[in-house]
C-alpha cells in the first residue's frame, strides 16, 4: 500500500478526522513532531488530492522502502531529478532530524549535483524549510525543475518521501476576501472548514452504501469522482455552496434572511464567472426559507451540510448570564431544525455545526440537543479510529485562540426505523 505524510492544519484532531473520511483505505501509522501524520492508503494519491482537503497543509509520498540514512539524501535527490532539464532546484523538509545533519545533507546534495556537472540551487535551510509559496513558484512540487525531500525521524528510523502537493493559500484568500458579499455580523466560515465539512458529508454518503457497493468501489483501480447534491438550509453568504461548485457538486440552498439569500446568489454568480462554472454542468437553487419549517423539495438531497447559527458575534469575553441566553436560544433552534429535517428529509444524513463558548478555562456546550437528536431519529457518528473527549456525544470542537465562540462539528446519521 502506498504511504504518505501529511502536515496537519492548526486543528490537528479535525485534520486527522478529515483524512480518515476522505482517503480510501486510510490507516494511520503514527503522529510525529505533533503535526505530521504518517499513513497508508489503498489507492495512490496525486497532486490534486490536497485541493479539496481543508485540513492538510502539505502532502508527501514515500519514496524509499529499505532503511536509509541522511547520507542517502544526495542519491535520492539525484534519482528524483533525472528528467529535470538545466538547473536543478532542491530542498529538504525535515522533522525530528538534528540541524547539523540537515546542514550536511544540503552540502552533500549540492556536491553531488556538481559532481554530475549539473547546475543547481537549494531552497530552505537547516533552520527553516522553504516557504510553500516558493515551492510552487520554483516548480519543485510539480517536479518540473526539482524536488523537495520530506524526511521524518521516527522510532523505527527515517521516513523519506517527496512533497507532491501543497495548499494553495492564495486561492483560499482570493475566494474568501474577494467575493462580492461578506457579512461580518455573523460568524465567517473559512473556506477550509467548509471543505472539511463537505468531506465528512461525502464519507457519510459512502458509509450508507451497501456492503456490495462498498466492495465494488474498493475494487476500482481509480477513485470514481463523487457528484452529490448538497442542501444548506442556513446558507448565509454561501461559503459552503461555493466549495460545492468548485468540486462539481449541485446545491440547494436557503436562509431565513432575504439579505443572506441575495448575498449568496451574488457570490455564486461571481464564482461561476471567475472559475467558468456553467449551470448546465453544476446546478444551484437559492431561496428564502425557515429551516425550522418543513422542506418541500422535488428531489431529496444526498447530504445536508450547514452551519446552523453561531449566535451573535462576540468581541469580548461573555458573561455567564449572556451564555445562558445564547444556549437556550440555540437549543431551541437546533431542536426545531432537527425535527423539521427528520420529517421532511427522511434518510438524509446531516453534517452541521453548533456553537460552544469559552468562559475562562471552561467550555460551555449545548446539552439538551443530544436528547433532541435522538428523539428526531439521528445518531452522532465519526470515522473509525478517531478519538473523542466524550464517546457518548461524539463531536469535534473547532476554535481559534482569539475567538470566544467555537464550532462543535457533528455528523448525524438517520437511524433506520424498525
């Protein structure tokens, strides 16, 4: 089975869950240096894999099987750049490797290229690897002009691979900042988080397949492209929907606020124009609707993926009395939505976020909603092997350090009625 290394994002536990949900045959081998996940997969991954992984910064593919040392670095560099014409660019991205050995490897790599009569330059240093933007600009990740070796020290020896893809930060920034409508009066969902939620949704659809269908999918040499229809009933300005269109998923969307509906339509039209996404290829419907009321759709969606409501934005530490009010309002909203979805969207799995609040060292989460989801006929699930703080209430907590309101990510599977 092919082996890979992933540098996880700033919420490593969520990044791991996303990998488990997205990578065929994902099997975690170890976590090294707190941020590097070493894993195997049942299918080969390519440079486009990271385009839809919101929680992975860099992905590398293992290139050695036998035991190796840092003295093997020059030979490995040479083997990876045989098709590079003219000047060779190389870099090293090392974890759990002494700086002195990294420095020596850079020197030996340069000497090897010189011995072969090949002009070269290296990027990065023993103190810090090359910035991801430089890797892309230097055509190193593509392999056209060089290679970056990805080296991880483990208790079993050195793991050596090459970087095969990196997150396109500029693309994320562009569609987040440059879209025509941004509503700062509500929580702004990052595009990366939207991707993560959609990947959880795709996993839920696949998990609902019969054993026979799962075996057929596993037997395919190449992963079949997934095309789903996603419903977002709290669409806001359309961050989740924009990520749907980029991966070719059809969308149904609604919001109780006319302002949000209009803003969402403008953002989707803008994205279509920027990325040349035609409606005949990927459809979207956006309308005004109260998500606590019954849905009347001609065809059921494959998944519901949504951020229900985070409540009012907070720019200072909330008081206990305020949080009690926020909790009560949110519990009421979540219960009404779940009842509505269960009645009018039968059998459709839900990926959604609920708010939670930080009050000093304490975390205040919704509690009554767990009884509400059971009564509505749902059960919360997560991909196998993912550790959670409370096994009876499996969820993932997403929060930035500078924020008082976080997101509790829940994956709700309809329970088959006997």
